[in-house]
C-alpha cells in the first residue's frame, strides 16, 4: 500500500516537476529521516547539491520544503521526490529510524550529549541558532 497518492500529487504541480522529483528519488537523492504520526520528514539533495528539508503529512500531503521553489509556488520537485521515495520505501525501517536514534542517545551520559550538541552547533549554523533560541 502506498503512503501517498501519486496521481493527486501529479495534479498539484507541473508534470515536469513531478517527473524530475521522481527521477531524483530513483537516483537516491532522498534520505527518509522519519515517519512519526503520519508526518514524513526527509532530506533531499537538490540538483545543484543544496540540501532541503521536506515535511509531508500522509495521506493528504500537506507540508513544506525549505527550497525557494516551494516558497514561490507552494509545491516543488523535492516534495515529488519524497512522495516517490516514501511510496517505494520499507516504511517499517523508516518508522524505526528515530526510535533507534532516541534509544542510542538515551544511553549516552549527559556530558556526552552536551559535547555532541556543541560539536553540531559548531558545524551547523541552524543548530547553533536553535540552541541559542534564535
């Protein structure tokens, strides 16, 4: 059973966008990060190497993408890539991914977690901003 209705997604956007997104998924540009409470979160590597975060709610597909195309048009090829990848994925593995991450982090000491976060903040401006409350 598919998580998303691909035909309704084709109708939401220019067909070329959908086909490009599907090709991106088939080329491995989508990393399905989590499916929690029917919200799919994925990282999509764009055509010029930029990384975008896509969030879609199944089955209706409301959601967002951090790319400029989504901001301008309200739909984008990255969303189509996630729809295609999610429909082809082993959803059990994706659903377990965050649970396994949480379980692993729970084993770390408080000091180890603080060091991990500090290192992420040093390397990732968005993490730094989030941890600083900006």
